[in-house]
C-alpha cells in the first residue's frame, strides 16, 4: 500500500464498517512499517487490503477488508494467503486477530482458513445499542499456528 492507494482503501473501509479506520490510521500503519498490502486491478482500483503488525515470532492481523460489492468471490482467502506469506517472511510462528462476534461472515472465513477462537476481549469494539446509543461489543480472539496454515495452504 502506498499513499496513492489510501483514497480507494478509505472508500472501501467506510462502506464496509460502521466504525471504520480513518485515513490517519492507515497512514500511521504505513509510517510504522506494518505489513500493509493492497489487492488492486491493473488500473489501480482497490479490491481489498490488509494491515498486519509483526511481533516476536507472531503476526497480529489488525485489519483485512474486501470491497463489500465483491464479497463471496474468494478475495478474502487470497488476502489471507498474503498475510500468511508475510508471516512466513517475518519468521512468525503464530497468526492472531480479533473479530466482532457479530461478523459471522468473517468468522466463517477465518475458521475455513484454519483459525480457532482462543479468547474473548470484553467491550473491545465501539458499537451502537438497539436505541442507537454508544455501546461496546466484545472481540473474539482467533489464532492459528503458521506451520499448520502453511501445510493447509501449500505454502513453502
């Protein structure tokens, strides 16, 4: 991802989420040298992206998003393959992420890929209650050993 990709990334982010990351969040990720990748057409049209933070023998997937108009086409799996390759290149042994329990589509994708729920973080995400008032939603923490994912996905 480069500065020139940010317009397309932020456009997708605001269409995909009720509480989207800001342009500044993405710019900070670039400046922090996180692993930030975009999936785009040759003309530069952004289809999806991910942001991951390398750690000591682990990689934390912070954000992964596919344009909502393109859901169901396998792009999420391709992005996860990119995350896996980045984890391998950074020497990570574990991939982990947080996801909203209400995001069933994402949870199914992660489970299909090989992630398992390992914990819950209480009141992690901003949310709105049934009356439209500010609230919080828990996060489901999911993880997967990189070696298991490599075997499942045929990544050397």
